[in-house]
């Protein structure tokens, strides 16, 4: 006789459904641990992904705000450029600099002929002394050509060395009659 009792009927059917033995519980433990580890890893992965998406959303908001500010600044600068390049603003600034509207132009043909009749610019009333100030000559170092209290540039090292490019007197370089090649009508 064997050590197991023989079951009949309903008890035999129940015995087949419920395994009797300690070996099956040990086989379930690694599977349960694997499922718990997978669920925990998935949960941690979702938290990391959610954090990364939130950080990206904050960066996107900052970049959109910065883009809006830069677009507003660009539009303001474009309005300034448009205002400064308007014809009336250019004319006002040219008059402040002592410029006058030019006369009728003449054009040279490729064959050497002249097309049109040149005329001189109309005379304008004397401009303010600030508009007639000669341009400042910059030396190799901009700080050496700083204007003196009289309003004229201070002599830099290039003017003191007697180089041929330095003007000898400020009035000779600013009058058009000093250079016969630039006088109108010749």
C-alpha cells in the first residue's frame, strides 16, 4: 500500500483542482517579484518622462516669451528705421548738415557726348556754425583724435609727423575752391 489515501467522488475532483505539495509556491515567488519589478520600473519611467515633458514645457514657454519680446523689439527698431528714412526726415537732416538740393544733372554718353545741361545748386542762406564744422579726422587710435574745446579735432600722431595725407590747415581742406577738380562748372 502506498502512503496516499485514495479519494473517491467529489473529494477526488477537489483534490485534482487544488495541488497538494510545497513545490508550487516556490515557483511562483520569482514570477511575482518579476511582475512587481516591471510595474515599479514602469511607474518610475512614467514619472521621469512626465518630469522631462514638464521641463520641456517650461522651456518652450520661456522661448516663446523671449521670441515675442525680440519680435516686439524688431518691430520697434523697424519703425525707427522707417521714420528716419522717410523723405521729410532725410530732408530735415540734410538741411541740418548744410546740404542743399542739387541742380539739374548732366550725363556723359559712352561716346563722350554730354546729355542734358548742368546747372549749379541754388544758393542757400548761411548755415549755423555747427553745420559748417569740418569732419573729424581719426588717427590710428580714436582717443588721440578727440575734439579739442574749440570744436576741432586734436592733432594726432599722424598730423604731427607731417605726413602728406594730413591737412595743413582746417580751412584749406573744407573749402571747395581749394581743390580745382571738385568745383562745379569745370
